[in-house]
C-alpha cells in the first residue's frame, strides 16, 4: 500500500481510528481504518466505502489481500485463515464464488469452480493421502462425471452422486483388472463385465472423450477458466454501501460480513471415497492368481476369460463365464444388428444424421412457447370445446425469429399444440409445476434420444432428469388419443390411483410444409430413486412373448415368457392393485382398446441370507458411514443391512417424495399393519410411501421351470425382497385396427387367440387372469 504517513489521525467517538484522505468529509483514496476490537483495513476508499484494492487483518490472525467493493470481499483475492488454510480466487459478497483454489489445514487441495462458498461445477480435489478426484461437483460433493484415483493405483471413471459412485462407470484395479458396470450409492448394482488381470479390456478412449479429460486430468484446464482470466474479469465496483452504514458506533456492521464469516468457509468439503475390494474377492467361481500389472500398456493378454456379473446392492447374485472371443463376436454382432435396425426403423427421413438435433430443439422451443402461453390463463374446469378441433395453438417459428417467437439455430418449422387447456389441467391434476415441467424438458442439458427405437418405428426421448418420456406417434395413434381424450380425462380425474399412462402434452411439428412429426409427452414410471434391475412388458400372451438374443444387456425389457419370478404381496396391497387394474381394463374395453401391456419394474434387495456370510457380528455398516474424514480409504465392501425392506406405519414427514407424477395418489393400507397406511423402509437407503404402482413391496420367488439349454446363467439365490413399479402402457391401439391383421396371421396358420387378436372384453379377461398368476397374496 502507498505510504499514508503524515496524514492526520482521526479518532471516532466509538474509539475506532482512521488515517487517510477525505473527500467531502468521507474517506476517499488511500486510508487505514482500525477498529477498536483490533481489525485493520488498509487500502482504497471511494466516497466513504471500502472499494478497490485492500488488505484486512483480523485479531484471530486471519487476513485478506485483494479486491473489495462496498465493504465486501468482492472480486479476486487471497484469504489466509487462522487455521492455516489459504483460499486464492474469485469472491462475491464475502463468499467464494467463481474459480478458486483452496489449501486446507490438513493439506487437502481443491482447485476449481465455487458457488456460494461451496465447490460446484468442474473441479479437482487432492487429498493429503495421495488420492485425487477430477470432475463435476454439486453442493460440495462429487456429483456428475468424474475420475477418482487412489494412491494404490486403482481408479474409477464414471458417474457420481452425493460423493458416491452412482450410475455407469469403469473401475480399473491396480493389478490390471477392469470392471465395466453400474453403481448405486457406492455399491455395484446391476449388470456388468469383469476383465481379470491379463485379459484385454475394451478401449477407455470413449470414456475419456465422454468425461472430457483423461485419467491424468489432461483437458481439464480447457473446461475451466484460468485464475488470471478470472482475476481480470472479476467486478471490482458496483456495490453501494454508505460510509455511515460501515463506520458506526460498532465499527463495520455484521451486514458487511467482515467479522461474521460463514462456517462453510472453514469446512473441508472433500471426503475420500472408499475404493473397491480386490478385483476377484467377490467372485463365486474364480480364484485370482495373476501378478500385479500397472496400467493398460505392455500387458501380456494371456487371460482369455471374462465374467458377466450382476450385483444387488454390492452383492454378487449372478455370474456367467465367457470366452473373450465370444464376447467380442457378440459385441460385433450387436453393433451390426443395431446398425441394421437403425437403417430399417426410420419413422421419417427427418431423423437422419444431425437432423434429430433439430427435432429436439424444435420440441423445446414449442413446449416452452406453449407452457408460457397457457400457464397465465386462469385455472378453470375444462369444457367440451376444449376437446374440439379448434382447441389448438398454432405458431410459425422462423429461424430469424418473429414478433412472437425467439430466433433459434434450428430450421424453420410450424408448431401445433393439441387441446392445451386439457393437458394444462392434467398436469395440474398430476401435481406438476409448470416451471419445473418446462425446465425439465427445455433446460440447457436438452433431451436424450434412446439408442434403440421402438418396434413400431417410434422414436423415444428422455428429459434431462429422466422424469418425462417423449414418443413420436403415427397419425392413427394421434387420432385414437384425441378421440379417447374426454373419457381419459374423466377417468384420470375420478381415479387418482389409475395405472394408465400419464399424458402431459400432445404436439406436432411440420418441417418445410410437408414433413410432419407428431409426439406425446408422458410420465416416466421408472424415474425412481431405486435402481430398476428387471423390466418386463406383460400382455398375458405366449405368442412371440420371449426375448431372443442377448438378455444380459442392462436396461433391456423382457417379455411374458422371460418372467421367472412370482411375487407375493400383502393382502390389502394386492386387493387394491387388482381393483384398479379391473377399473382400468373396463375403461379401455369401453373404448375398444386392446393389445395393451403391464410394464413392470423390479428393484431387488440383497438376499437376507447373505447377512450371516458377509456381516461382522452385530454390525451394520450404512452407506453414509463409508466416507472417512481423515482421508483414508476403506479396504472392504460395505455390508448389507439385516433385512431387505420393512413395512412401517405411514409418516408424511419421514418419507422421501420426489417431484413428478408419483406425487399423486394416497398411500396404500396394509393388512399386516392393521389396515393402516404404510411406508416401505429400506435400511441404509431411504423411506418411501407405498402407492399403487409405486414403491410396492413384495417377496419374489423363482418359478419352477425347465432350464433353457442355451442359457449359461447361474442364479445364486431363490428368494428376494423386491420393490415393484408398474403401469399400463400401449393404450393407443384400437380393436378395429388390429383386427385387420387377423387375416394375415391366419394365412400363416397361427391361432389368432394366441397372438392377442381378440375381442376387447376377452383380451381384458385374459390379461387380468395372467396377472393373477404372477401376483399372489402372502400366506
């Protein structure tokens, strides 16, 4: 700071002292202010405000050097904490905000993006133990894409949630082994492939490209702003606080924040996640004897076996041993099949190449316009005219923009929104907030196109948060939905627990005046906090209801003949389920709808019998206790809780409720708890309210059936606690349309009754009869 000696010392009435220049009786220019309790500011002033460059020293020993605006640390500067921590980077209103680097007192280091005093965005964390993480953060925890490296040589590339491995990823063991699979809250959960040390794993290049940087962090810098650049861009002025606000009887007020530091600034935000157990420790068929090999280079690939595995909450329940060549051949065959299907199943030529991007952009532009236009309209009950042919919103979206539409990077298109008031009321009925709905579909992250189109040629998209499914429709399906919409509205209004597909919007895009794409927005019933381990599409039919080819692919939807389990439910839960299924089938029968399905999702809990095998006596280690504050990694897999799930009396304040269509509907009553409303408690996971088709607890047992010779799978357990999710889908197929196919099937000498071409009332009866053999009452 410049020398301010020779200037008069001004002692205020409260004992504070100011030495420096004045302008119109207010500090202006260079000056030094000393509070009575010992805090000292030496730096720039502007019209009575601490603004510019300065240095603040506190009696505790903490000090700050850098930009100050209006009495706040605001801009770029370095803070030296009394405990030895040092933060160097961007500030906003006394809080770390922007790009910055913090050295903690325990010698941990975080370097990256901050938001409101907490690591958020892209950042690097280095533990003093030698472990490191490079990737995305949210709320001070590892969240999103990232790479974790342990000091022993292990590393993980994939997705994180709240500091846990969560989602798909690759775990590379220091001995050269790899596991490609999925995780849930830090535990292996779902299907994956293990490549032992000595075998040749697939290339990790696509993972590095997807994450945006390699295992050593190369490419990370390009994803974040440099500190120097941030320093130049950081605002230095603009906060207006008067001299009288700051220099008062008590010195600088707590509003200025200089003596009232948030506790978050003293917190070490990193926790060192537990690494995996040794590569083969949990294998039920293999003993590992290969020597340690570091890295993927110069590895003698002499191991020809790979292991396809399936886990439930960290417990290995199924394993299949494969020759490496067999897996490679199957991968090539799958790629060829996918390419053939992609070429064959094109709804319109609009979806070729990059044009799919334009479609998604058009969807977002149109939905944003529609929701923004209809939401301010006062809420009212629907009228008959709201279902009519004139109940449409039509708008032209030129690329350059117009008086009513913004400019955009897509092609010119016409937008049509069907029955906007009806679907607005349906969204309200399903308790969807308009802003959340619009942000979910129209947010910056965009939509995701599912890799495999539907059998009918429809294209499916998922919203960025997985809450909504968008499906393209045929013209005939659009007509059916518009025809049934009045009765659908009444049915949904009368039955809050209906299992029928939830529709939220119906739209059409026209390109160049001729290419028309129709689509519907639906709720995603598998958007849950629990991982769905099995998916089934059940029609109650046998003809063609078996999944051919590879069933080990994660997320594949199986069919009736693939179902190898029976589910046993509480008496009242089962009664409620079949009462609603009957009501929904009667509704569909009245509309002459057939060929619908029950989409069933099954979440398995780890088998209770494993408690004696894996747990130390009288010990249950919960996932939230796996992270250690001292930066040391845990060397063992977390154990499973003593019971997979427990039914407890419903407590609204205790349950986890995710926003979306699952909010609607009352909790169900259970016979086993005295006809009281219930929640399902999953020890070590969460507590959920039990609704019809959502979070329904059951026991699953394997059916006694002949083993298929082509299957080499080994199911290790016969009984599971499960949580079920279900809904009735494919409700846009009218009987008179399907009946036309009957003559074609007869020419191939197929029994039409066996292929679901039946009268609507017969189809409903057979559908319910089949489900009664799947869902049983607990003894």
